[in-house]
C-alpha cells in the first residue's frame, strides 16, 4: 500500500500567546525543531532551543527567526546527560526568556539492537539521554516553576512505551520510564500549580530516526498505521502545543497517544 499524503499544514491560533518556551534537542529537522517552530507560530513571546551540535544549533536558531519572524529566538549548547549543562541551560533560559513558562523535554536517543547483542554501554546511553535526561531537566525546571506556582512541562514519550517491538528493549524501557516519570512527577508538581504531561508518538519520519533505523523497517511500520503513513513531525508538535496551552488546563499526569492506531 502506498503511503498516503499528509493533511495541509495547520496555521497557528495563538495557543501560546505571550508565553516563553524552552525545547531540548531542537536543532535539525526532528520533532523538537517542529515544536519550537509551532511555539513561535502559536504566539510565544520567546523561544530557546538547546542541542549538542554547535553548528546545527546556530543554523536552527537562524532558520527559526527567518521562517517565523520571531526575533527572540535563542540557542544554548547543552547535554542533558551532564548535570552542570542542565543547570546552565535552565538558568540562561530563565534569564533570557524572562522566566520559562513551558519546557518541552524532547531529548532522546534511539537505536536498533537485539537484547542478546546489546552492551551495557548501549543500554545505559539510551537510558541516560532519554529517561534520566528528562528527569534532570524536569527536576531543574521544577525548582524554578514551583516557587512561582505556575508552569507547564511536556515530555516526549513513544508508543513503544506500550507496544512491543523487536530490537527496541532499551528505547522502549526508557520511554516507558518517561511515561511513569510524567505521571509521578505530575502529582508532586500539581501541589505547586505546575502541570506535566507527555505526548506518545507512533512513528514520525525525520533525519535522526532514519540514521538509527533501517528505512525498510520504517516504511513497514508506517504502512501498518491506520492512515497508511508516518506522522509529520509538525503533527506531533501540534499535540505538544495543545498540552502546553491553557486548553489542557485540567490535564496533568496524562500521556496522549499521537498516533493512528495500527489496524
């Protein structure tokens, strides 16, 4: 079955008017960059993105400013596996954005490996970036948001936190952990007026995914989706914008599946 065409791009509706947004791992062409773009298009007053690649980060900041018209776009080199980097990122974001209203935890690392062939290093690296990195960013941001009594955190999980797939033990375990982290931290943060939710995409094609997963497998997975195609990265970002906005004001500790269920 041929992959179906995506729907028309959805224009912004000022869902984040006047808010500031920090997005991790947002340089390049993945979900993080799409989320930063959508935040600007939804009326955010300022956006900061982080990444571990200096050249790619600088280009992403320039592109965001040019394509969205938002002047207050900033970039910061940061590795979520490094606690001093995390603290420096949050501190600089708080300063340049005049406090962070929304954090989007997008940093994650995938891979394809049978468990019997997986090294401790491969397992630990995926867990450290994807799960522990999300924890570090959430912890640091809550230390800023909770005293203010306001703020929103949106985590990027995956349907692999629910579904089983061969060669994905490390990534699936990490994303299931992100879901559990979302639920538990949300209960704690609710006492301080902060909301934490997660989006759980099925499959969205982007360059990072293509580097870690064979294209033949990606196409097979996409064809099994109800729409017969993978999601566009901006379609996942749209759900993030909803969770970041006041329209989801009564939601916390929830994991929203951004997918077309496999038929």
